[in-house]
C-alpha cells in the first residue's frame, strides 16, 4: 500500500475538525483537489533576506521573474512586498533555522519548518510566514499551529524565544491581502494533551484515506529556471 505524502503542518492545522468524520472529509477534499499552478516556495525561501533588508526589493522581484506562471510571479511579488513592509523601521538580524519533526506516532511524523528566526532588541523570535491569499487559518487553527511551533521550537534553552507569525491572507470582508503581525500571546494556545487529541484525529483520518487508495494530484513540472539563483547557496 503506497503511503501518501503528509500535508504540511499549516494544512494539517486547517484539516483537523471537531470530529473524526469532519476531519476525514476535509482530508479527502485536500488530497482530491487539483494541484495549484504555483506555490510560495520562492517567497518562503527569500523572505528572511527581504524582512531584514539584506537584499533589495528589486532583487527579490527579479527572483520572482523566474516563476513559470504569471500568477506565480505576481503572487510571490505581492508576498515579498508585504514582508518588506512588515520589516519597515525595524532593526533585525535574520538567521536560517533548521526544520524539526513533531511526532504524532512512530510512523507518522510532521516536518515543522519556520521561514527563519530573527533577533530584534537582543531577543530571538521564530518567524512563520503565512503567504496564502485563501485557505489560510482561522484563529482556532492558528492556535493549533502556534502550539505545535511552541512545543517544537520554544523549548529547553529556547523556551524564552518569541514567535511572530505574519499572516498575509485576504480576511473576511476584504478583497486584498491584509498584513497581520501576530505575536505568540495573540493565539489561543493549547496544552500538549489537547494537541495530541487533535493530531490523533488527523492520524485516524490519514490511515483511512490511505486504505481508500486516494492519491494526491501532482503539480505540473516546473520549467528549468532561467538565469542564476540570486539567493542560492554559495
């Protein structure tokens, strides 16, 4: 039986519902949906350089020009402009942060990968970028995401580290993206036992969907990048 790719943690936070039945229906819908024509991997990759003014906005836009679709170019540019605005008048040093794993059970693990972390006024903060216009998270779902981030990254020697989430979704009643900078104390945080109950609900839905033989639709292959990667490893 072929295992399904596990959704990203942001999608899991959105998929988990109030009941097993609701969660299963949301997961089936997730795997059955057509794959989008683009993603935000580029803006996620270079957001830390833009946020901390370690590059220019023009160079960030040049990187977006390599996206294979017009929608991909435009949406990644929109995101990077708002990330630029979010870092305005702030003195920040940004750093890469390695992904970690949150285990639901031994054979079902979720990769948790913040965009970066930054230091401002001698305090470190993990930074999570939410770049989607739609299919973003409501406050309850944001609470689950923030709780998992806290349990994964803000522990041991880093328990006093902060968390900042930049939400760039189109909120209810608006037609354009609204920039919301959300600190850790703005979320309804959950206890470990509550998080475990919700993720076990997801695990049961994942097992059921796997047995059903549903497969995630694949995104069309990207065309090769034109020109050098301005933000690649050197």
